[in-house]
C-alpha cells in the first residue's frame, strides 16, 4: 500500500491549501483531491448531510481510487463527520482531520490566555474547537465568531482588494476578537487571506492555520505505520463534483501551481 495515493477532500477548493502543504512536505506521495463543489458550501448544511457527503466521498477515495489514507481537509466536515468516519472505518485506514493537529499545537504553548476562533457557522455551532480547547488548555479564554462571508469571498477571487479589506476589517473589529493572543483560522480557505489578517493585527496576534501543522502530523502517522511512499508513481489528480470552468484558475491559486481539474460526479 505504500505507493497508494493519499485521499484529500473538502467542500470546495479551499482544502487545496492543505494539499499544497502535504505535497511540499512529502513530495514522493501521490495525492488525489476531491472538492465537493456540487454541495458547496458545507458551512450552511446540517451535520447529517455533511456526514452523508463525507462518507460518500471517503468510500469513493478508498474503494475506487484505492487511497491508503484520508485527510478531511475541511474544518466543517472535521467538526461534523470526523468521529463518524473514524468509527465507520474502525482503524482500517488512517483518517486525519484538520482540527486535532491545531489543538495539539496550541496545547504545547501554555502562555496563551485569550484565543480567538473564526470559522463557518457549522464549525462554530458544533462547539468542537471550544470543547477541545477547554479540555486541553483550561486556563485559556476562547472567543469564537462565525465569519460565513469569507469563504464565498475567497472562492470568487476577492482577496487583497477593497472588498476583502472591508469584510475582514468588519469581522475582526468585532469586540469578541479584541485583546486576543492567538487567532485560529478555522477554515482551510483562510490561509489565502492570512497576510491581510496579519496586517489588521499588525503582526501582534499569532495566527494558527492547519496547513503545515496537518502535513507534519500526517507525515508522522504514515512513518509510524510504515506507509510512506517508497517512490513517486504517477501524477496528482484533482477532482470536483460540479463542473465550473472558473474553478481552474481559482484552484491554481490555492495549490500554488497550475493544475487540471477533473469533473467526477460521484452522486449520480
């Protein structure tokens, strides 16, 4: 199984930021990415629907694409469906989510007193981050706020312009997010606007996203399970469930290089 691909999925193309980090950290690994653009955005869907979508995509990646591990590269799906997927596969395949590696990273820093969290409605309402942080860092105060307009803004290519500046300033100026030591970027789209968020805080707030942290965690798991690729075999593949021509350009921004998107409607 060592040379089998790693399966990565997200509700859209935001998880390509995670795929890019994994590709840089483990260049021998072949990736198969699936963006469920037919059901975008997950942030406004019910937990039951998200679990249904996540199981369907995981089955496709494991059974048809023969992936050796699954990365849930979506905070919303991680919050709503990770434990269900973990129990469903009962340890037969490594299932990695984007939330736990962030919690582990923050727990290693005992100096944090006030931690902010921005994410989709479903991620915030799930309470997963809040519960895990309260358990691992009980002394820290967690301030959470849903920022639902950021994902469509980023998907449509509005970044580093007047529109993105105005929306980011509107969200981050909320009293909930004042006087924080760190801010969790609780969506895999948000690394695309990390520089703008850092500019708002003038570099005084530690920004935490899952990309490099998750890539390092995945590498540790595959090495421990002796599942790392011996050599690179074949090219990465990138799939979306709803064909949309403008995603090609957007996807290349997320992955940091030119890619070809395949249309695969697994829901038919």
